[in-house]
C-alpha cells in the first residue's frame, strides 16, 4: 500500500514539474516577444503580448516579477506616449486608443503602478474638463451634440471610478469580465433585433413592390384582354365593314370564292373523316403517337391562350368538345382527335401581330388581318400526322361558319360545315358567355344556353342539345 502511494506521489510530482517547465518556457517566449516590441516602440502591441503572460499566470499565487515589471513598463510608456501625442496636437487624447488602454488595465491590474495612475488620472481630468467646457456651448439638452458630449462625460466618469475600484480591490476582474459579457450580449441582442427589423422592413418593401408589379401586370393584362375581345368582335362585324367599304366587300367575295374552291377537298364528308381517323389508329405504331400528339396540343394551346390573353380557353373548349363527342357516341379515337383539334383551333392568332390584337382602334386592313387568322393556323400544324391533319384544318378554317350560311370564311351552311367546326362554334361561344368579359358580367349555364338558342341560324341545335346534357 505504501509502495503504491509513493508511486502516485512520484507521478504527481513529475506531472507538476512538467507543467511548470512548460509554463516557464511559454512565459519566456512571451517575455522575449514583448521585449522586442517594446524596444521597437510598439507599446500597443507590447501590451497585447504581455497580457498573454498575465492571463497565463493570473490564477497562480506566485506571480512572476519579470512579467509584472515588463507589463508595468509597457503600460506606462504607452499611456505616456498618448499624453505626449495629445499635448502636441489639440490637447485631446485619442479617445478610441485611451478607452482600449483603460479597459486593458482594468482586466490586468497586475501591471498598474502609481506613475501609471498619475498619467491616467491626468488624462481623465483633462478630458472631462475639455468636454465640460465644450458642453457649455450648447444650452439645449435636447441638442444632439450636447447629448453626445454628455454621454462621453458619463462614460469617462464611470470608467475612472471603475478603474480605481479594480486596483483597490473593491471590484474584481471577474466582475468586469461579466459586465463586459453582458454588454456584448446586449449589443448582439440589439444587432439581432435591428437585423430582424431590417429583414422585416425589406420583406414588407419586397411584398409591396411585388403587389405593385402584380397589380400593374394585372391591369395591363386586363387592358390587353379587353382590346383582344374588341378585336374578336371584328369577325362578327364583317357585314358592317362591307356596307361601309364596297371595294372590301368585292375583294372578300372573291377571296371567299377562292377559299371555297380550295376548301372543297378539305371539307369532305364527316363519315369519310371519321373513317380516315379510325384507319390511321388501327395500327399499334400509330396509336402510340396519340399521347405525344396530345402533349404537343396542350403546349400549343397554352401558347395560344398566353398570346391572346385568354385564361385556359383552349383547355376549356377542348374538354367540352370531348364531352360532346362522347355524348354523341363518336368513335373513341375520333373523339380524342377532336379533343386535340379543340385545343389548337385558334393557332392562327399566333400569326397575327400582337400589336394588332391589343390595339384599341383598328384600321380596315388590320381588321381584315384578324379575320384571316382562321386560315393561318395551318402554319402551326406541322407536328400533326398528315393523315389526320384535315380535321385540325377543318376546326381552324370553319369554326366561324353559321348554320344559315352567313358565317365566315367560306359561307358554308348546315351539314356542309364539318362537325368538328360546328362543335367548336358552340363550345367557344358557351365558354365565352360563361366567362367574365370587360363589357359584361358572367352568365350562368342556363342563361348562356338560352342566349345561344335565341341566335337563330348560328349554332347547330343538335349540338346545343348535346351541350345541355354534358354541362
């Protein structure tokens, strides 16, 4: 047992000797570095260096005399150099450097001496007298400069009392460190609150800016939409234009005749179109193309709606077209092709300059350009397989034809109008009537159907009946 105790004692002694040797070596290195800085006249850096040695030894009862002497010399020469510099200038000490010096002396009172106190006290008194004299220039205590000077006076008086309380032992270094930590924490809290407030203000500003942008875009879009709706009415006002301009009427009649001859092969019979579609999708390879066709029609339909400022019109019309086709018991493949054609029937608008679509007033030439959108859609149907492309062209060319033959473009009537065009004519009008417009409110389904039925000679009554069943 004794042997074991002796071994433990030997271990503790060796450890203490090792630690003591390590402290001594580190202490020697700090002293050497401090001496070099001191000799070069860099007293501020010398103080920072010797403070490391003080911090290293502050918890030891036997404080090294060599460290104390080096610290006292560095602290004294630095504060004396500050005093001399102040005397050479305006008599005022560098406030930032002096405040840092006092704080370092508070945290390392081992370096203090009487001659240091004398210089520090002189600087304190000189600063306080100068500030008091300067404060008298401002009689109003609410003046910003008066308040700033007064704050400085209060700070110096506090630090003066605090420094000598530390040296006298009335206040410990630990208490000073705790106070500094609390001050630092308070600064961080203030900084955090300011940062949060700044972020909040920035977010509010961003939200306001976004609201303004969205509102302006909304107004611009609504205005453009209203102009487009005005442009759409150009097609229905064709007769009035012809009455006002006989030359235009003659030219339109000639164009219509040419169009009718050119469209003869395109129109065909509905049963022939149905048969052609069914034959195309009779092969597995062609059926695989249907999903890709739908996706491309979705994309083109969205592009058309964006270009013409209409909200999902292509999707709404095409969905109604599909419902009516299914209600009419059309072949499934035929119904899907009609559905796709219903998404892109207005592709011709993409070939009309947007400046014309959104103009508040139109020239006769511009009005005719809008009407021609029906046969410009073909330019956008290259992705449609050639065998089923006719139904897309029928949808685009003839969806403004009327059952009484007074529609546009070819003047077709009754069953001569391809069934896809008759369906779209009904669906487009229904979607328009049940959507809000700049010039009128929204109609409900019953009112919209009633309105369409009252327009004798325009819509196919059979398709209106099918519409009533699916809405």
